[in-house]
């Protein structure tokens, strides 16, 4: 990992450089392939007050670049806040990479699935049920049967030989097709 430090309108002393280096070393714990970290520290005067600005540009291999900008009245506090934000961003990226891996096409291809065997397993799960559709029934009789049973719907032939469906609605009433 390459670390470059730049000071704009501010002199980077050895203590500041050491603080930045130790802060950046904490980013290694996420085991992401960090190519380089560019740190730009600057100072500006706004409304008579001195403000320190710190920019972290973190280049990751095969990922997008993470840019963090932080300002504060104290340079050390700005560095610490920027480091915390960088750790949070890298932790999120690390969790996304490690926890949410999707199975790729190559892994699916590696699982040799026998299509005939899978279709036979599906066929084994089908249980045929004999329907009582052959005799015509009155709607009132089917309604009584539906109320006493735990079924959600009943398919039947009415007296005019039409296929009908009587079903329970969400509001407790019954519907008829």
C-alpha cells in the first residue's frame, strides 16, 4: 500500500505525518486490497477562524475509489474523524464482499445436476386426488361443506352443468365464480 501525504497551506510536521500513518495502518485490518491512500491536509481561514481540511482518497483493486473529506478546527481531530469514516466505509464494503457473495455461473455449472433424476423426483411428489365433480350440486350444499371444512375454496358443477368455484374471502364472506 502506497501512502502519499500532501500539505496545502500547512506544513506537515513529523508528528502529523506519524499520526496520519498510524491512522492509515488501521485500515489494513479489513483485508481489502488497498493500492494507495492519498492524504491531502490543508488549512483555510474562514470568518477569522482557522479550519483544517483532510481529504482521504483510497484506491482499491477492482473496486471504486473511496473519497472522504473532513474538516474541523483542529487538524488531529479532522484526521481522526476522516479515519473513522474511512473505517466505516471499508467495513461496509468488507461485509458486502464477505457476507453477500452470490453463487456465480461457474459454481452452478460445477454442480452436475442430472435433469432426468430431478424430473423423477418432482414426479414422485405429485399426489393425484380424485375430485367429486361428477354430480351436480346446489350452491347452498357446497356453502355448508365449505363452512364445516378447513378448505379455502371448493370447485363443483352446478345444476346447469357449469363449473363453479365457491371461495372464502378475506372479510369473512364467500365469493362465487
